[in-house]
C-alpha cells in the first residue's frame, strides 16, 4: 500500500485504521473521519438491521442513530487496531447498539449538529433479495460486495485514464460485480471490438490479475497489518460463495 504512519513503537499501513488513529487530534478531524467511515460502510449496517427484523424506516433510523452515537461517545478515540479487523469491529459495535436502543430513543437522538448520512434506501432494498436472511452473514456479504465494487471502480478509472489500452466494456461484461447476465463469447467480443480471440483472452487475464490486486488493496485498507489482507479477502470471498 502507500505510506506508513508511525505512532510510538507500532507502524500501521495508511488505511482506514490510520485515518481513525490520526482523527484523534481534534473534534473536527474525528467528525470528518467518522463521516468518511460511515458513508463508505452504511450498506452492511443497513443490511444487518433489515435482517434483524427492522423495517425500512427503522433500519435507516438505526444507521443514522448509530452514526450519531459514535460521534457523541467519541468512538474513534477508543478504537484499537490491535483488537481486530475494522469489519468485525463495526459489526460488533452495531450489534451492541441495536441491543441497547429502543425506537423512541433512536428518534430522540437524531438531529442536532450531527451529519446525516446519505442513505439510498431504494438501492439497499434492491440488494436485499440477494443477501442471506441472517443478520451477520448479510452484513459480511454486503461488505464483500462493497469491496469488489470499489476494486472494480478503480479498475475502470485506470482504463478511463488511459493506463490500459482497451475498452473497459469488454472487461465489465465478463466479471462485473453488478452484472447478472451471461458474458458474451470470446468470438462475439473479438468481432465487436476488432480484436483477435488471443487478444481478448490476454486482456481478460491481465485485467483479472489487476482486479485481484486492487481487491487485495481494498482488503488491506481495513486491517491493521498488510499481511492480514489475504486472509481478510479470502474470508470475504467465502461469504460471497455461501
């Protein structure tokens, strides 16, 4: 990954964890870090709440209330990367929040100067049909899909920036995380884009290798040590396969 932030005797890769650690410097930094954290990861939280039996409005309120509680209780000052993966940490924290909260309390806590998360309920509801019915598996599957979506968007950006000389539509049609259609044949792609079949296969192979690299980087973004990224990615892929 990128730079290393050194704090005392320990060094962490520049990840979500180090963003959180650096946010301890000021209330404004904590708010920015928390906003970024929850803007990125609200979907797994919403999926967990829905699979826990909350309706749309209740699940949305739960995620918003959880965000406010994290800010009010200075959650970021107590986060310890040495205790595990960010994914597990957030899931456990949200579990405890739901156990200890009632709908009336959640409604009362909304508002004030808290930042309201932008939650696309329609999109989140559309995804529910494809996720497990149990809360924790639903959370982890949504987290895995978010990771792959980010890796795919980064790969798209590399094509659009000209780093890769081929139409991204070819790659997307074969292994997009959003596509539910059968991919075209090599022959169809070769004819459409004036390529040979070996060129198509080579493009897909290189793109698949790069996609895996990007997915691993995304996994490394949420663990304390870069060496844990492979295990985190493997575990998330297991959740997708279930």
